[in-house]
C-alpha cells in the first residue's frame, strides 16, 4: 500500500494505492490520521481519493472510523472514486452515512 498526499484546490487530497488488508491497515491508518491532522492544521477539508485502491478489508474500514473520530466536526472528510466493490462495501457498512462519497475528486465541492 502506497500513499501520497497533496494540497490543491483548497483541500488536502490523500491518495492510497494498492490494498488495505490485515498487513497494511496500520500503515493506512497512520497516513489517514496524519492527513486529518494536516487538514485540521491548515483549516482545509480532506478528500481521500480511493480510485487507486483495489481492496479494503474490515480493518481498512476501522482505519476510516479512527480517522473520522480524529477529524470530529473540524475536518470534513470526503471519499472519492471508490470502485464498484468498494462502493458496495461502504454502503453495506453504512459508511455512506458517515462520509460524503463522490465519483471522483473533481466532483467534490
């Protein structure tokens, strides 16, 4: 699992790539928490671009929960570009109620 982060268009964009599973979820969680803190310090929203993720296990969902808790009301988090399988996982687990989910990073206002 790789991670890149950038500040552009008045927001922080985190871009994980690969798989978030039992061997990579802690790394994913650390990157997410760091991105939340960066966004909070900059006073910017956070967008997680999921288009580069092939798979996310329940541990990845736990990492998203940790990030949401860290963000509180101070940092809005949007999940962008989940593939069909990811979108279904997010809906079944009701994460579509916790996070704004958009088709791609350009859809986020």
